[in-house]
């Protein structure tokens, strides 16, 4: 079972802001990284480290962290942002682990 | 550009074996590790482990020891995942991903292969 917990689903109106959280004790020691996965496609990295975006990722995606919680924020959500989002970090043993995933629906 | 290209879908019978390939291009293959991630139908992502492409040393996550083997052929910049004694519950999409590691930032996976669907059915 995952040691990183995410809300199963969130919805956001087109153009509004939505936050996705990832909770786990290991996040007090390690950064979370975030991936977007659209149906039938491979995951794509959207945020890594403290708040870094890979080339090609829109600046409406941002990351933050406080205590045992990491957050991914989409500011001005677009229809194409509808997807599953997974956080990823380390567990208490230092192994890699993914969060349970959050389905984002853009209304 | 940096990319990982995986082999095609497989349909196997229970008890058989399968070998999935992951060919890297656009970068020096032995500079970064390759990890494997499983996604069962309708489920989330599960880290299986990875392999150090410099040394060939594999590391397996709990639950992926024994029947799962990671290997390399550095001459063709390709990583492999072999699963033996296949069971119905091994039915999943298997992804390879390049592991990036930066001190102070952590380890993340980018890019990912397109995924390989392995179906185990009699």
C-alpha cells in the first residue's frame, strides 16, 4: 500500500485554480515530484523538486510543500489539464513510491 | 530528443515468460538509471525497482523479487524486464522510465516509455 495519500478526485471550473495534495511522513525529508497521466498515455513529469517545471510544461503548474504535505497547483485550469495526477517520492525505507493518484475533472 | 521506446503488447498464457525491452536514445545511456513501473488495469502506478546502467546492479521493490529480472544491453542502449511464471495478476501496463538524480532535489522519472501491455490469459 502507498505511503503517499492523495484525494481520489477533484473538480475545477475552466479557468479557475485547483490544488492537489499529497500527504506522507517521508515528505518531511524528501521532495515530491508530480506526473500527469491522460487516458491511454504514459505519465509525464510536470513538477520536480521544490518547484521546477520541465521544458514544455506550462507555467500554470506549480508545486509547494509544507510539513508532511506536498501540493500541485494548477492556476487557470484548461480543458487539456483533465487527467490523473500522481505524486512520487521516497517511503520510510528510502524506496521510491507513488501516491494513490487524483483524478482532475475540468468543468 | 530524449526518448524511451518499448516493445509491443504481449499475450501470454499462465506459467509462460515475457521479456519487455526499453530502448533509449538521445542521451548517454549509462549516465542515468532505468526504473520500471507497473500499472494494473484501472489502478495507480507502482514502482517495481530499477537498474544502475553503469554497473548493471538491479534493485527490486518489495513484491517484485524472484520472478522479475532487470537486465541491460548497453551496446544497444536497451534495458529489459523479464517476468517468469506469469500469473493472471501480472496483467498490466509496464513502463520504463529514466531516473534523474540531483543532490538536494531528489530523484524523479523523466521521460517515460510509452508502456507495454502484458496480458496473461489462458
